[in-house]
């Protein structure tokens, strides 16, 4: 038990007043000689003990009444546990969630605005002499006021300046930094953390992990979780936008896949989806007739890029209560042409027997008269000419049925890919796999090791075959076939193939340089045994793709299937897109994009989404790992950014930041989850109509006992009055 007004306890000395009065009254009795008094002696002696007991009882009641009144003035409190702080000062950290789910509005205020109001009330509830730090947090932490300060005017100003971001929610790092800050803070103040958020269940890390973290914090610091979110009855969000065409040629239709999530508890009907290029009106749109509650629907829309260079493609739905996820933007680079080198490993006398025949026709699927105008330009050379060929003139190189790898060509290929080129490898039926593994596979340049072939190469045994997977395509090259309307790969038959064992890969330490080879990924696999059909990985600024079977119909019939054309187009698109994949980043991620050496040391200015002011200079093109790079790290907003390099005329590069689609799911903590969370933290569900001060004061000082003590004093006073009147009556 503690006392909020401990000085009032000195008033307990007033208990002595009725005692002194009692003693004085007793001493003032005078003895009078009266002869007739002897007749009353016997009666007085009988009542003397009763009178003494009545006087003592009244004296005790009067002393108790005074004691209770003094205790009421002293304001005693009681708090279970060991964290009773009384009226001592507090050192606190206020964490304000500014992730994009906090942009949910009820038509009057956003969740962030309610959070700002709650933060100011928290400041007002601190005892005199307290201090506080202030963090803004989403999936990153921004210590606005890094250390506890007594300057509450500064804290209020910073709270009012809080800006909504389009970042996802992950407050665990903010909690840990707050704990570290308070542990380093010197002073005898009580330590408290206030976490102000909307309680979006999907945006938090594992609840078990969160509870464990809060449980550890609770041992030394009081944690308050203030929930300011407004229940969302409905929310639709654009959670995916992918370019399914692979390549982005000028004036060619580009297929875009758009995913819309219904985060509502009821079905959404007649949802209009629009597709725009740059800032122009919609170039294509459709209406999704129905999206069941809690599910997603994907649609395909088409766009054309009219000029060469950088563009943005935006998918949009009508605005609702959470506007941040009502559109999604993709940055692309439109190309005039793509040059591909095909290295043919055969010595065929007829074109149809050549190893490059099917790949060449899949890359240029037009009539002979239109080949010259088609944007993909192919050049074929023999395997013997590989070492003498300059790769710098080509966007991609295909090794098709090459039996033996020329060691002198390998360094040139490795350097070409590292500088941004693309390489596709189709081993032939007579491939020397030792040559592939020892020459091309050296230092992990190939994404997989090639093993001895499996299957039956006998042309008379075509009833035994392997088939490709039929669903759950997760690699960008193959995701097109998740849409059944795009056709199927399942009908292709593979009679023999080379088993591919992925190259071992270990993630580098945070402070270590990145290895040239990225983590291998399986593009496609066989349905029967999950063996890879194609594997890829990045190498420097380029990409290498390795297939397990031949580019001809020797070991499989895939080249004569309709799906072979879009597959090769998407493979080529993956190689070319590698050069531009840095144009699309996650919100909060640093933009880093390699440009021409001609731009080195030129000033770079950037306009952020929705900016109307002139772009501001953010730096220069600098060397990073010996490459000229444009960098920009203030990407907290989703949408299109415009980077301009100071040339004459300015060189413009568009890039886009995309938000985490999980933020569109606004489902709050359930009652069971809130109860579990309440076991390790003080959970406060707050709305602007209720003051936080009484709740926080009660949580800090415990339950005040003045009211029951005052009631007890009134009872004692009533009892004393009644007894005093009763005792003074004639007996």
C-alpha cells in the first residue's frame, strides 16, 4: 500500500485531541460534600463500570473517525504485484504505429490520428518530473526522440507531425529498442512502454513470439498496449500486379495479372479494376462479378507502351476506407529490340534438324516476311565459334545442344553474365556432362550440377515418360500457367533428362560482401518425382538458367507444344528483366539501380509519389562495387518515383515501391488473443470519447481506497452520534 498524499499522515496526531479532552473533563470533576449523597452511593457504584465502558467506547469511535478522515486525505492505494510506483516519476517510451493499416478511416479520423490523440493524453497523464522518448514504428523503427526527455512540448510537436507510411506492421524491433533505451537510462524512475497500434492481427509477428517477448519485458518494465483501431466492416485491396508477358517491347500488348483481395466479412460484387500507363486514362478495365469474403480473385488486363524507355503501369480499384491499398504500381522499361545469340551444337544439314530450330522459332514466332520487323533479333553461330564471339552485343546467349564446353570461352561468358547478360543452357543428348560441370560449373557459375541421364532414349519406347507439374507454379517464369485460360504444360512428355542437383548456397553474413551467385531456384519440376526441369540463379548483375533436357524433340516433345512459345518468351524476359528488376522494390527498401558510366558523378533528383513540388537533389551517381549506381532510401510511400539524372536533356528513370499485401487484411485480434495478450501486458481498448488519464493513473498507482474509507468514516460518525445521544439519556 502507498499514499498519494503522504504528508497528510502527519494529521494522525489529531487523534490525541479527543483523548486530551476526555482526560481534561475527567480532571475537572469537583468533589462536593453532601450528606444525602450517601443514599445514592450504592446505585452509583452499580453503574460506574457501565459508564466507564461507554466513555471509552465513544473515545475510541472519535479517535477512529479522525484517523479515517486523515487517511482519506492521504489517498492510500493498493496494487497487486510488485510494480507499485506511487507518485514517483516515470521514464517512458511511446511507440506510435504508423504502418499503412493505420490509414483506415471512419470518415472523420484515421487510426493514426486517433493514435496521436492517445499519445498526447498519455503525456498528460505522466506525474510531474517524468520523461519520455518517442518512436514511430512499422516494419522499421524511427526514433523521433531517441532518449527520454522532459521537454513535453517537443514531444507533442513531434506527435502532431507523425506521418502515415505505406510500410507493413512488425513492432517487435521497436519493442526491443524501447527496452534497450530504458535499460540504459539512468535514474530511479519507474519504466514504462506505451505501444499505440490498431491491433491488426495479420500485421503482427507470431502471437506466441510476441507474448514471449512481452513476457520478458514485463519482468522489468510495465508495458501498455493501447488499441486505437476502428473495426473495418469491409476492405478491398490490390494485392498483386505482375507482368505476365515476360518482355516489354514497344507497341506490343503486355499481359498484366492483377490480384484483388476481399478483406471483408461479406461477399464483394461488381468490383471495377482499371489499368493505366503512366498518368494517362485507363487503357483497359474489367469488372469482377464476385469476390467471396476473405478470398482473392485475379484478372488479366492488357496495356501497350508507346515509347521506348521507362514507364509505370498502375492497377486501380475504387477508393474505400483504406485508400493505401486501392492501387498498385509497377515500373517497367520499354525496349525497342532484344538481341539473342543462339549457339547451335549440331552440324545438321537441314534447318529443322538444328538444335536452335525450335528455340529460334519460339523466340521469333512470326511469318518469314515479318521477321525483319519483329523486335527479337536472333543470330546463330556454331559451337566452334563460341570463343571468338563478342557477347557484349547481345542481351542473352542460348547454348543449345553443345556437346563440349570450350574452356577458353568460359571466362568471357562468366564476365558477360556478371555485367548483366543472360545465359540459357540446354544440354544435348550427347553432352559431356563432366565438361559442363568442370568448366561451366566452376565456382558455382551453373545453378545446378548435372548428373547422368535418367529415362529411356529409345525412340520405340515412347509410352514411358515423365510429365511436368500441373499446378502451384511459384516461379515468375511459370506463374502464367496458374491461370487455366493460359493453357497447360501438363501434356508435354519427357522420355529422358539429366538430373539437376542445386548448387550449395549459404546466405552471406550481414556485413559480408554478397557472393556473385544467388540462391538457386527451381523454375519447373516433374510431377512424378519433383526432380527439377529447369533451375536458375543470379550471377552478378545477370542470370543463368539451366534446363534438364534437350532443346529438340530427341528426349521430349515440349518444343512442339503450344506452351513452348510463351515459355521461351518468358525465359528470355527473365534474363532481360534481370537488368531492370531493381526498378520495383518493397516499401522501405533502398532503391539501387545500375546506369551507364556516362552518368557517373551526375546529380540525381527524385520526386516521390503525389509530389507537386519540384524534385529535390538527393545525391549523385556513385560507384558501388565498381558499377555506377543511382541510390535513394526514402521510400516509405508506395507508388511511382521519378529519378532524374542531370543531363541535357535530363535522363528520367521511373521506379516503384510496392506495399506488403498482408496489410490489406484488417482482421483484428480475436477476444481469445486479446485475453492471452492481456496476461503479459496492460491492454487498453481506447476511443476518443474516453479519457486515458484515469485508466493510466490507476494502472500506475493502483486502486485508490479513499472512497471506502470515507464511507467507513460516515458510518463511524453516524454510530458515534447515535451512541452519544443514547448514553446521555437518564437511566
